[in-house]
């Protein structure tokens, strides 16, 4: 889960595993696989960093990086 700041300043906790797309239109629009959408103050780069940190804490990011390194041409 990651904490995201809405445009009105409130914080919402989003399940990072359900994020389908992040767009800057010009505000940052997060679309979940459920169809739910959130406008956020954070930039897409900030959200990607938050997602990577979250994935590291649950061990998914490191596992995916190992898989990429072992897959060869």
C-alpha cells in the first residue's frame, strides 16, 4: 500500500498492486484495475518511486529483478 495525496490535501492509501496506469494530464491520474481513479498531487516519477519502495518491502521487486537478470537472449 502507498499513501497518495489528493488534490484537496487529504491522504488516501492505495493498493499499489492494483495500479494499472499513471498519467499526467496535467494532474497525475491513477487508474486501478478495478476502474477506480484518483487524482494525486505527486508526480508520476514520485509515484513510481513509492511503488518500487513498496514492492521492495514485500520482496516482489527484488524477485522480478533477479528473474530479468537470469533471462538471457
